[in-house]
C-alpha cells in the first residue's frame, strides 16, 4: 500500500543479464538455498503439498 508521502521513482532504463541476477534464498537463518523456489497462486500449478 502506498501513501501520498511515499516517493515514486520513475524512469528506470537498464538491462539485466541472466548472469547478473541473484536468486538465492535461505532455508533457515544459517542455511543458504541456491535454488529458487517459484510457484503460482493457482490450484493447478501449486498443490497443497507444495504450499504447506
């Protein structure tokens, strides 16, 4: 939610290469996970076992 006091930044013109993207995450506070977990909020894509 944006309030009228928030700043809006416009005019980004840049190119990101796949090799420059950082998609790491953490399984816990000290355990890095170097595989991205990507899903969708659709019942045909993400079933209950994946969501839990």
